[in-house]
């Protein structure tokens, strides 16, 4: 019931953000951008505004006059579905969600990936309380584990792969649950509702000290993919890609990275192997 209430709030906030944007003129191109909430929707929207304005400015410099409409979806699945159905034009997708979206829509265009210190990878983290007697992944046997969204890369697939590598499956845990956003995972572990949880390094660093958490394990992940629907005009695609590559300053706060990098579909091949490995976990 609480989860449903949060989703309704998320949906209302996303709708309000679209409605309060300056309306496009009849002759103006409207580009619909989809993202998903990894933190509180109000925080997502705060970061989004400078990004939105910078994309519009960058496109204008490249000869494309467009109004960018932002739609923040409560879940990864809803964002992918909107892209697949052509309800949005471009989107930010987590690595696993890119792989899943590409399976559904092979013509999907990979615009760029996010740069993390000039690299195409960042880290996921398994967290426990500072007072926990858990000191290795093997110690998670018989414990309660909090995952993020069922299609999250660092919140589900990669940590489950780490458990499988350590010889653990769903049957070896006392219980588990999927909590959705990364911040909900760290809050639940801090509150003692779960013995351990999976999140990304950004969320861990943000809350570790205040919430009394420590890192149990760390694992690499490819960065988020930025994609456009396959039918989008190629000149618009070119302008979008160029705009992302040149982006800097406050607009990058939204992604919490230092820029965008060229990317190829093959950058996600190792992740595809990991997704197959996770089938052994059984969750």
C-alpha cells in the first residue's frame, strides 16, 4: 500500500513537471526525455532543470530548435516501456535496462554512456551496519538481504552475481526483498530491517557516515547508457549526441558524473554474461 502511494506521488510529480514546462509553439519540435527515480522525486526534479535547459541550448546551437519535456517514471520498467512504445524520444537507462531495452527494440540508438572520472565504469556496493558481525559475502548465509529494483544493475544483478560466485543462492538467505530506489535500501539496512543491502557507490557515499554503514564488498559496473528511439530523425540524433559530449558544469549534477563518452553496444557484453550467471541465484 505504501509503495503504491509513493508511485502515485512520483507519477503526479512527473506530470506536474511536464505541465509546468514552458509550452512549445506549434512549429517547435518537442523532444520527450524519460528517466527513472533513483532518489526522492523532488531531488531528481531539482537536478533536472539545468540539464533540461542545457540540452535545449546545445540543440539550438546545432540548428535544432526544440523544447525538452521531462518525464520521470517511478520504475525502470515503466521508463523502458515508454521508450519501446515511442512515448518518449530519448532516455537515460541503467546498464541492465539498456540490455533489456535493446532486446525489445534492436533499432534503439546508443547515443553515449556516462563518464565516471573519464572511465566507462563505476562501482556497486554491498553495505552492512558498522556494528554488524558480517565480514564476508559468505557470512550472508542465513541473513536478510535488501535489493533495489528487480532490473537494477547495482541494486540486483551484480550483487546477486557476487552471491552466486560465493556459493550462495536465494535458498541460503533467511529472506530478501526488492525495495526499489537505492536510498530506500540503505535506509532499510541502517534501520535494521535487513542485515545487508545492495546499492551504488554514490548513494553509499552520501549516507554511509550519517547512517552508520560500511562497505562489505564492491563490484564494477558499466555506466548508464543514453539512448534514442530508432525512428528519431538522424539530424536530431547527431545534435543530441554532440550536445551530450560537450556538456559541462551544473547540467552534469543530474547524472553526478564528469561528462559523457562515446559508447558501443559491445561495452555491455560482459554484463550480458553476468545476467545469465544470475539465473543460478533463483531470485
